């Protein structure tokens, strides 16, 4: 793709810049209702699900237009939208695999955040080895009956609907007996128990399903074809949302540079230290690498390609960057980096963190984001799993080198 801005792109950028200058709220929205209202404002302006097909409420926007909006959001310090799982990868999965009735029923309300979505894949004994999942869905004539337990369900406490993987045939090899469903979270058979995180918040949860009901019409794709559908979800989850992530890091990095200019140590500011400036510059360079990698994935989507295993490279890169970045932030902040709350305004974090799914109502802080920075190396597949995928499916290396040597 051509990464230079055309005259039309420049006009579009100016319009978007003017829109954000006029519309970003003075106080960041904190409660869920306020966040939904801000999300709705972004949707009405055409900035949510920009890459989605027009027939499903998107804009069919080109990757460059999406990149411009992401950049301008960062420049304006705009708060993140909500329903990131729905917009980022559950909606796109329904676009690819859903029936016309499912698309008509669910997609628009995902975009507008009228319905918040969660992902019910992981279980206590099925995380990296997801295909071992044991939650079952049994055919009860006109509907399915679901029993089992899910865990680490992001946005679970606020979700209206979930995308669910459940075993529908226990007698075949494990990958072949799984199906994918859409499930209403507001029903007697579902109990959501929020999990308390090290940050103090509860953005994710355990979900217990006891004779929960799924309508026959809410089976996604064919029966027992859930594994293939999960690959679509995970491909989008690992790759497609990265541009927004870069945006939020850029906001944060700009803020960190301001903090470094304010914070005085040993008679000079942190910014006066060439090593600090070098590390901030290095973070900027890494973010640019992430931006181009995200654009490459978007460019593939523009050509009709679904994100493939190469999304694992983007996922591994941003997860490990997140840890390095927040270690850098804390090393600059010194003792102030230990404050979860009460950081002086001049040194505070300002806007939300890159990993947020938009469900949090906590005030962002450097310390809280440092603690959260461990999470991306685990969710959407751990860093070790991404390395396995890159080795096997991108580089074509043998599956198990040691076993190979022993032959
Ligand atoms: C913040 C957060 C949000 C999440 N949100 C969701 C969600 O919304 N929905 C959802 O379904 N799940 C969610 N998850 C769950 C996440 O997908 C799992 O935690 C992840 O897949 C790892 O599974 P596990 O925790 O069972 O660890 P395990 O799979 O038990 O792994 C333990 C360790 O062993 C390593 N390991 C395992 N297998 C291999 C292997 N084959 N090769 C090399 N190393 C290996 C892992 O890398 C890890 O270090 C979330 C997790 C987090 C942390």
C-alpha cells in the first residue's frame, strides 16, 4: 500500500482533526454510561468500525483513513471507545461466519455499543490448550443446553452477549468436536463472578453456565466447526486492533516526555539526561514499527484477506513492548511511580492505557498501568504460544525440534 497522504487524505485529516478539536470532552468519561455516550458520539461521526463493510454499519474505510483517525484521536488525547471486543473481533467474526439473520440482529448494536460483548473461550483447564475445553452444549430439540465454566472473561461483568466455544461432540478428536455460539448473558443459567485484579479493578470474571440456553439460530457456522471460527476471532484479536493500541501508546509517550521535562532529580530534569531521551526515542521508533505492522495487516484486510498467523508477530511485539514501556515509565518516575492514586497532576498519567478494553472506570495511573502491562503477554495467547505459531506457521519450522532430532 502507498503510505503517503494524497491530497484527499490531507483534506480528510483536516476534517477529522477539526472534529476532534471540537468534540473531545474536557473531562474524560468515567462511568459506563458516560463511556457509552462518548462511544455513541464517535459512532455517529463514523469513527467506530470504520473498516467494517457499509452494509453492516461500517464505512468500508481504507486503511489509510483508519490510520488517520487513529492518529488524530491520539493527537487530541481522546478517550477510548467501549465494546472493544465486540467491535474489534467478535463483530468481524460474525461478518465472516454469521448467518444473514445473525448479522441483522447483532452487528449494528455492537457498533453502537447498545450491547456489550464478551468472549467465552478460556476455561480453568483450557487456556493455551484451548481445544481441551470441556463446557458442553447439548441439543435439546429447539435449542442447546450449555453447562460448564469459563474464566478470565474480559468485560464479563458488563456484557450483554457472549461468543462461546462449547463441546458438541466428545467422541471425535478434540479440535473437531467444538462449536461456536452466541449466548445471551442475561439469563438465569449464567452467573458472572467478577475477579479482583492486582490493580484493584474487576474488568474480568469467571462465568458459570448451568443449563444455560442458546437458541438454535445462534449457532455460528456449522456444527462442530467452532475451531475454525475461533481462529478467525483470534486472528482479528491478535492483529487488527493494533492501530488503536499504537494511538494510545503515542498519547501516553507524549505524556511521559512531558513528565520527564517536569520531574527534577539531582538538580536537573529527567529530560536533561541523554539516556532518558534515548530510551524515549527508542520507544517512539518501536511504536512506528508497530504502526506499519498494523497498517500491513489492515492493508491485507482491504484486499479481502483475513488476518493470518502473521498477526502473532504483531501480538508478540506489542505485548513485550508494553512491559518494556511501563518499566521505562516507572524508572523515569522514581518514587512517584509507586503511587496507584494521588500522583501530583503534573506527573499524572492523563488518559487511559493502551491495553484497556474500555470497560474500566478506574483513574489511570502509571503504577496501575505497569501492573496491567503483564496482561498482554498472557491474553489472546501467551508470548510463548505466539512464538510457537511464528515458528511453525510463519517460518515453517518443524513442530518439535527435539522430537525431530530423535528420529
Ligand atoms: C487480562 C486477561 C484477559 C483475558 N481475557 C479473556 C477473555 O476475554 N476471554 C477468554 O476466553 N480468555 C481470556 N483470557 C485468558 C487467556 O486467553 C489465557 O489466560 C491464556 O490463553 C493462557 O491460558 P492459561 O491462563 O490457562 O495459562 P496456561 O495455558 O496454563 O499456560 C501457563 C504457562 O505455560 C506456557 N505454555 C502453555 N502451553 C505451552 C506450549 N505449548 N508451549 C510453550 N509454552 C506453553 C504459557 O505460555 C504460560 O507461560 C484473558 C487473560 C488475561 C490475562
